[in-house]
C-alpha cells in the first residue's frame, strides 16, 4: 500500500532549518561557543572526511529499484547517484517505495 504524503525537498527542509537558527540566534537564545575557532576546525575536519568520496562501485539493480530511485531523486531535485550515496538510503521494501531514513 502506497502512502502519498508531502515530503519537503532537501532544499526546503534546509531553508526552514536555517530560518529557525537565524531566529534563535537573533533573539539571543543561541550563543557562540567560547572556543569557536577550535570547534570550527574540528567540525571542518570531520565534514571533509565524512563527505570524501574516494571509491567507486558498480552494482546491479532491478529496473524497478532504479526507477524508484530516479523518481525519488527527481522529487528532491537531485541526481539519483547523489541519493544513493547518502548514508541512510534504503532500497524499496516489499511495500513498494525506496526511502530515506
């Protein structure tokens, strides 16, 4: 059974998230960390190592799975290869649709 529900795109979800931070920072609810330079350097190193794509794979998928991936990627406005390379992508279940956890 398929459920049709409105799923925000990555871009829309990010914009809402940014707006929330802007509002909270502007109202004084968020403060900068005292050791901001060290924290930024640590987070930058973590991000660089996390998103480094240094390996290639070749896989075989059913046509149905590939179409499902491509449809989901189209909804989100991203290439299907990007969708697959996300850490929490799950192939279609017996219920029918691929999902991002």
